C-alpha cells in the first residue's frame, strides 16, 4: 500500500506542489527509510528523466547514502536517440523544400558530423515547436513545403504524435510527415533487469508513462525479473515514499507493482491514448543509445498511414552508428557509471559545448549532475 504522506496546509495556495515538498515531512520519511534498512545499499533505478532532474534538484541522493543508491536509467528520450537518427534528421533538413519541426532539446544533440543547430546556421529550415500539432499548423500554412516532425519520445509523447497524424489526414494536409523515433519503456526495463553488469535491485517506474500505459503494464516484468516496481510521482515526498515502499518489499522478500502515484496513474492507464497508439503505430525493433537494438521496443508508423512516414516518403534510413570516442553516455544510461565518472564530464563535455546527448537534454543525467553541482 502507498505510504501515507503527511501534507500540511500549503502556505502558498497558488502552488499545488508545496505540500509534497514539505521539509519536515521529508525529514520524517528519510528517518523512516534509514531506520528500516540495515543491509547493503539497495540499488534503485529511476526510469524517467523528470525523476532524474527532480532527484538532483532536491538533493535526494545524499540523505539516502548507505541505504539506497538512486541510479539514473534510460528515461530521457532525447538521450537514448542514437546518432544515426540525428544524421537522418539533418539529411532531411538539408533537402530542398523541407522544414524540420522539433522539440527544443533535439536541436543541440550532436550526430556523427553535426547537429540540427549547425544545420540551421548553415541555412536549413529548423523550427522549434511545443506540440506535434504546431507542426501540422506549419504544414497547413505553407503547402509548398514539406514539414517533417521529429517524433522522439516514449509512451507519453506517442499519443500526441499519433494525434497529429490523424489530424493531418482528416484535414487533407499531405505535406506533413513524421520521422519516428518512439520507444516503449517496459522492454528496456526488462533488458536492464537481466543485465548482470547493471545490478539493479528495484525500479522507480516513470510517472507520466505509467499514466498512459497503466501500472498493470509492469506486472509481466515483475513476474519475470522478480524486482520490486513502484510507480512514483515527481515531488520529493513522492520519491522518498516510493523508496520506503521498495525497501519494505525487499525486507519482506517480495516483489510486486505498487502505485505511489495513485492520484494520477491507474492500473489500466489511459485507454483512449492506448487505442490511438494501437491504430497509428505498430511495434518495431528500436536502436537505443547504450542498450543497442531491442526487438519490439519501438513504435513505427503503421502501413495504412505510410504517407505520413518521413522515412518512407523521402527514402531516408536511420543507420546504426558507433558511440563516439571517449563519450560514456551509453554507460550512464545503463546505470553502470555516474556522470562524473565519464572523463569528458565537465571538461570537453559541458552544457555549453556538449559531446553526448546526456549533457544536452533537460532530462539528461549529465545535464542534471552538472546543473546541480554533482561531481563538479
């Protein structure tokens, strides 16, 4: 059962998150955590970039030292997108009459030879949008140009990308397409759970993804790997409560799916979003930075919507590329090393001049460590 979180009346009623950031309640939870475990530190992986940033921002790793080690996993969609996808996007950006529409983080991620930011500086038409529907609007406003949206993300983003394709079809907007790089989280979690080099004891499951796929989606994983899974919210008390729930499972020698984030996530998830994804996409193999090609872990555009698939439309292939020399982003994404253990961290690789995707994204583990002075 979820741990009851003491929630005093907020002093600032305009901030609904304040009760979940109460220092006294956090201190009480930390004391419970430290008093509930006397074994070796439990290795808990968070599989969400927003969790990674929240843990760093609120300084939650340090008070748990010796009891629980919080490890960042492949929960940043920009970070796990391989260089070959960036290269394909740049090739499209440099084609005559093509506009690339993308979320902001993708612009600065380096490919094997350049980034979209450099391509834009060289004259390519690269636009930052806040929603896939913004890209559909761009296409509608200029029918003479092809608008390609970079569909990067997990199950949280996938329904909105699917919705943009449905909208473009309904409006007869033929100059809109998507270059898909969508991935599903449970398959990656299963691989990491089975990897002896990673050594994970439990998972903090992603909140937003879980709101879409439902908490029951992790039950097959728990049955196979035998590791506790707790769906956690993003606030400090959410995360600390989830750690305590995990430790109690391990102490009881059990493994099950628990839902700390019950105020948003449900067992079944969002059925409408799931139906939309099932209509527009079909499972495919996906190349993850650091993890390699995971069978069936991607979402490709279904054949009946092939005219909206930029890869098919323009004959652009996403090729597998090796990791760049010296960059250990792949090991960071697998939780094998902490960001400061990469020799490039804070030296050749900084937010101002990133070498790896983990330093670019606002959800990247390296960016979080650098921003909040971890290992700096």
